[in-house]
C-alpha cells in the first residue's frame, strides 16, 4: 500500500523537467527521413535531385506551417526540414517530449497526456508525406510507408539561429570535398572552430563529446566546424559531380576518390566538360527551399474578411546565408 503511494504524478513528473525547452529562445524542430537512402533507391528517385520528391517535401512543409501557427520559417533540403518557432511560442508548453503529465493526484483532477512539439510535428509531417504521395507521384506506387525522425534545439539569439540555418544550407556532403584526417576523432573536433559559429559549435561539440561513441553523423559536426565561408550549395555541386561520374560508368567509390580534394572551380569545369552548367541548375537543387508567410501578420483569417487580404504561404529557394533575405523579410525573425 505504501509503495503505491510512492508512484505519485509529481514524482514521475520531476524526471521530466529537463525536457522543457528553454523559454525565450528560438526552437528549431528538424525532421529527417528515416533511411531515405534506401527509400529513394526503392522508389527510383532521380539522382542527385528528384524534383518531384522535393516538391512533395515542400508541400508537406507548407502543410505543417499552416497547421502550427507559431512556425515563422521553415527550411528544407533533401529528406529534411527545419521548422523555426517564434521565440515567444508556448506551443505544448514548450515540451519537446512525446508527452508530459499535467494535473496532480488530488481527487478532482486527472492525468492528461499532451503531444509534445516534436512528436506532433513529426507525425503530422509523416502522415502528410504519405497522404500527398499520389498527387506528386501519380505513376509511382508507394512501396512501403516511410517515416521521419525529429529533434528540437533551442537557439538563444537570431545570430545563432541564422548560423543554424546557414549550416543546413551548406549542404551535407560538403565534408567529402575537404581533406579530413581519417578517422575523425575528438582531438580534431576540439582543435578547429570558427568565430561567428562558436556558440553553436560549443553547444554541438559538448553534446557530441558527451556521447561515449561518436555517432554516425559525426560528419555533420565536422562540416559545421569547417564552414569558412558559407557560400551554400557546395554539397549539391559535389553531388551533381558525383552522380554524373557514376552515370558515366564510374563506381561509387571510384567517383568519391576522384572527387576527393578537388576544388570548386575544378568541379565546375568537370561538370562543364560533361555539358552540365552547375550555375544553371534550378535554385531548388542548389539552395534548398524556404517556407514562410508572405506578410507579417499570420493570424488565421477572420470570417468575412476580404479575399485579397488572405495571407499566403510562400515556397521559395532563397539564399538564407547572406543578410539580404532577412532584410527584405524583417517580420520572419522579428
Ligand atoms: P537516416 O535515417 O540516418 O537519416 P538516410 O538514408 O535518410 O539515413 P540522410 O543523410 O538523411 O540519410 O540522406 C538522405 C538520402 O536520401 C540522400 O543521401 C539521398 O540518397 C536520398 N534523397 C533524399 N531526397 C532525395 C531527392 N529529392 N532526390 C534524390 N535522392 C534523395
Ligand atoms: P489530443 O490531441 O489532446 O490527444 P484528443 O481529442 O485526441 O486530443 P484524447 O484524450 O487522446 O483526446 O482522446 C481520444 C479520443 O478519441 C477519445 O476521447 C474518443 O473520443 C476518441 N477515440 C479514440 N479512439 C476511439 C475508439 N476506438 N472508439 C471511439 N472513440 C475513440
Ligand atoms: Mg536521421
Ligand atoms: Mg534521412
Ligand atoms: Mg537527411
Ligand atoms: Mg489519447
Ligand atoms: Mg489524442
């Protein structure tokens, strides 16, 4: 009998407080397709950029932005999307977890479960992806049900949030064109850095170093550390070269070795020789996609208000590393 009383909700809840996202910070929720390397193979995506697959991702992201009104901005590339919530957001009481407990064990209250930010967004995104599949791939049967994972991180200033977004825009495979010590180890991680990205680096490095084993995506942190001039789309340029070589009959390893250490201009030349003008590729391939409201006020439209004043969700392929975009759209980050 006494033991039962030890399992009070307050007691259980006391272990959950760490999952509250820091107040007054920008929350970025990133969803990423699970095993999309395989998913894209099985569904015969065009490599390196399947346009319809990207359009499907963008459409799902727009649905998420429409559903969760606190989202100010979203950025996506490949199988991932980042959703930025406004600083003041109280969505799910800033709970990152699957659910949290409210109410205590007094006679009149019950325990309720609320979906947390991450699980709500990631499940909404996944179900949209499956729901909309047929619209974007009318000729392709969905062979199995894809899923996405999600995580939330808080960024305490606009500057750091923008570093985060820049990091996402500098493409994920950037790492492959840089000469790196192999294998990448902790000493190497600690020995490099860049001034303006430092807070982000410190956060991410501390997080990584707290893991006993370096995780598979250690490359991401290394890439972050190596962004010396964030010029965007470098990774896509690599990918475009890589797949061009593969299409020309080189094996994947061979292509990777061939490209190791080549410089941007060399790769541009290589692409040119093979009739691909990298700079002429669609913006969506080179820059990824941004989703945002076209005006400051994104309140749901009032009944009876004029059609002309309806706020629109914009999908565009902007450079979000330079200041220009943020100067032209001052309402996004406030
Ligand atoms: P994980 O589950 O760890 O995320 P993953 O296989 O999804 O594993 P990612 O690093 O997320 O690995 O890479 C996504 C992969 O999905 C890309 O490397 C690419 O092969 C494929 N992919 C995603 N979107 C597209 C697209 N629009 N066109 C072609 N390929 C794509
Ligand atoms: P929230 O988004 O907060 O979870 P909710 O409306 O989903 O809101 P829940 O507490 O999860 O609230 O309750 C689920 C509700 O869905 C139930 O109250 C019931 O009305 C309905 N429901 C779920 N499963 C069934 C079922 N198998 N048969 C009939 N009704 C169901
Ligand atoms: Mg993943
Ligand atoms: Mg993935
Ligand atoms: Mg990915
Ligand atoms: Mg329920
Ligand atoms: Mg429910």
